[in-house]
C-alpha cells in the first residue's frame, strides 16, 4: 500500500493561526499576505473563541478556511482545541461546556477538531484517549518552543505513549502564530488533494492524506506485510518510532539519505510505526502513525 497518491499534488498549509482579531500581533490581511508570499496554499485563521474569517474563500490562489480555537482549564492541564472549517454555529460554544462539548460543537458546525500542543498543555495519555472525535493532534506547535513560550513545542513523546496504549491519532504541525517574530511560516502540513476547496481539504484530513513537517519532504511511504519503505528528500536521519523499545536499525543516519527500509517486527507484535525525518539543520517531518500487525 502506498500512503501517498503519485498522481495527486501536495498542498502546503497551516491550520493554526492567530490575528489581531484575538491576541495575534498582526492584522488578518497582513497575515494572509505573509503566508501567501511564503508559498502557502491554504491557511486556517483560528482566533480564540471567535470565527472571524467568514466562509472559505480563495485569496490570491490561497484558500482561507474559517477556524476557531477553544480552550478549557482542567486540574494540572489545559485542553486547547482548534476547529477547522467551522460555520457560524460554533459561536454558540461555551467554556463551561467542557472539551468534549467543544469537539462535538466543532463537528456539528461542519468542522474538524484538532487537539493543539498536547505537550505544552501537559496533557496526559488518559486525557488524550478520552477525547472522542478528534481528527488530528498537533505533533509540533511552533510557538510552544523557545523563545516564545518555554520549550514544549514537540509532542512526539506523549503521542508515542498514547499510541503505545492504543490511541493512534493523526498528526499535524502548525505555527500557532501570535508574535510574528520567527514562529510564523515554519511548521505546516503537506496535504494531497485534487482541488483546493474547504471540502476537499477536510476530506483529505479525514483520510490522513498528509504529513507534518518543518522542512523535510516525504516522497512516498510504502507499507507491505513485512516492511515499510520510505523515500524522501535528502535528510540526515530517518527514524522509525513504535511501541517497541530496542529495535535494531530503527535509526538510519548519514549524509543526504533519501530512502530507508524498516522491517515490521511482526514476531514481537509491534502495533504502530511513526516515521520521523531529520534534516541537516535539525528540522523534522513526521508521518501519521501507521497501524501494523
Ligand atoms: Zn492554544
Ligand atoms: Zn493558538
């Protein structure tokens, strides 16, 4: 099985963006100009508790998707939910409804719910596993890194633990841009779809037809009974995470590597594999977790 369709183009998009309509430091029109100039094909404006961008529209060939971010405070953790592709009904969402109510409302408003920055939020595996109806979670959130907001941008660890406990969620990378001092235009997804409409982007999100990245490119991931074959742009490491501890050869390292093969550990009942690319500058890309065995 090929995870990517060789006949479909990849589109570059950021699904978590703030503007001066909430606590972002840049006006919406300027944010859109900035992302378009960096080559983005789609963007979701996701201000806190506000849906401010109207219905989806094309602006200079970039698709602008209406979104929102809802936040909830629990003991020892917070839950932030990004809603992408939501209609106006979402404005009825209430803080006191709780996070599951938030996900349900995002879905009733025609959107998709993404759990934002689980590592930054100190989310537990139990919390992540209890949320029903998530389309994805962020595996990397730019603004949750130094110098903007501590150093918990990368949620791979907690998502690996969740996956090892049977909770496999697809993963996006997003900027969560607020300050526009370097966190913007750095973490995104590459998504395969035939056309650039809200409907087709949401459908590709449902199908997991994308990968998350800060630079490195996947070309193809082929999954057979016995192995996973990766081809990609030149990187210095290709890493295969899973629910197993020691696995021989799970990191392939070298200069300008463009392919690697991972033998699925069938005899050890391996349950999932997540592929991570690391380029020369230390930037990463993440496949969605692949169920095996
Ligand atoms: Zn947030
Ligand atoms: Zn945010």
